[in-house]
């Protein structure tokens, strides 16, 4: 349970504590009962349930949890946009199939950098940001592209497979020179994490790139 849910529950309990222990019985007027007879049986009219303070508190807490769950479900952002791989002669192109307004790239945050690697190259534009990090003969590159970009790969020198990372479909490309590319989108931008370092390190970089 997060802090918001906890605060709501505490507020609800304090409010419920202000209620009377027993809800006073309400006597309906004769006119009201006469109008309700076609809708309710005699037994239901005579039976007027009493809700205890404890029952009211439970109902209120359940209602708050349900409303929070519905809000999260409605506002949750999808992990990625739908895409397709269009295969041509000796190449394959990755692009987004959903209609959406593509936003300019304004920043790139690489929040995980393996020990010893330093930023050696950097290029920025409204269409893409690219950062390259190196340590001796090892390197990795992080690309962040606008969502309507077309990303093309040479299929004669690479193979690919689809893997899951944090529930998201990611296309992993393998090349002949031991370079691996992780290609995916988060519904707002397209990312490519590539390099000749271990797959575990590339995945950590992927998980922390924004």
C-alpha cells in the first residue's frame, strides 16, 4: 500500500470514529410506505437493518480502495506503442503503427553507467540524442529517437529475437562482430542501447535510460 492509500485510510478511519455507535432508526411516514408498497414486499418494509460503526468503517475503507484501484487502472500508461518490422531486401525497418503525435527529443538521461566508462561522444537534435561511452576497447551507445522515426537494420549481417524486459517487448539484434542492440519504445520515444559489453550490463542501462 502506497503513502496516498495509507493517508486516505487513516483519514477515513478518523472520520468514521466521529459517527455514533448506533445509527438511530428512521421511521418513514405512512404516505412514503404506501408509495413503496408496489416496489417492496411487506417483509422488506418491516425489516430495517442497523449498521454498526465497525461495518460502516469497513464499507468506507473498501470504497476508497476500489476508487483508487479504478483510478490507477484508467490512468495507467501502456508500456509501449504497437510497432511493426517491415522486411525488405537485405534489411528490416522498425516503425510505430499507432497514430500518435511525435514529441521532439529534448533530453537523454543515462542513469546507469558501468564502472570505468566515460562519455566520449555526444550528438543532439530535435529528432535524436546519441551518447557514446568507452572504456578501453569496450563501448556502449544510447540513442533516443522521436516516436515516428524509421529504424533500419542490415539483416544480412544481423539476426534478431524478441525478448521481455520489465514486461516490455524489446528486439535484440546480434551482429557478427559481437555487438548487441536492444531496440524498444516506451510509448513516447524509441530507444536503442547497443555495445560490445555484456548483455546484463546493456539491460541495466536500458532499464535506467530516460
